[in-house]
């Protein structure tokens, strides 16, 4: 028999990227994501609404996190990428691998972020809506 799959221990983790996600921030970002993956979350949502810039190194990091989460039965979703980040992600065709969702504008506040989880539609449902 094969080894049993480790179970997810946390239902949802949300990460808000508030700075550039690039090679200069890679070591620090990798440490954060490594700690996050160690929690074995079922679902990780990375909010990119305030991320002005991301590069190939950041895309590689997000794909590494996706692979690690998948090994443990988890899912990584990218939420509300800024216009510039969306262009980079689209050019790299990241949406073929990672789900990307947007928060309805009616729920956003001045800074673009949703005020609280109580007002947020679960990302899982948003993914279903966008895949129709």
C-alpha cells in the first residue's frame, strides 16, 4: 500500500500581498509561503489587488506553492490581481494552472480590498462562477 496522504489541517488561509512580488522579495516571500504550506491548508487565497508588480520569479514561487499544496490536497487561488499583475499572469498563461478570481466591485472598499470575510463570497464559489 502507498503512503497515506497528509490531511489538510486548516480550512482557509488568505494572504494579502501589499508590495511588489519579485526577485528582490523572493527570499522573504518564500519563507512566508513555506510556513503557510507547513500548515497544510485546504485552500490558500492570495490577494494581489495591491501588488503593483510581479515577475517570473514570483510566478515560479506561486507555482511551487501550488505544487506543494496539491501534494497535500490543497488549492491555491489568486484573487483580484492588479491590472499590471494580471497582464503578467496572462502572458505567462498562469490561469491554465491556477484559478484566478475577482471580487465583485460592490463589495470592495476604497483600497480595493474586501472589508471582511463575512461579506465575501467564498473563493470556491467564485471559481465555479468564473468557470461556467
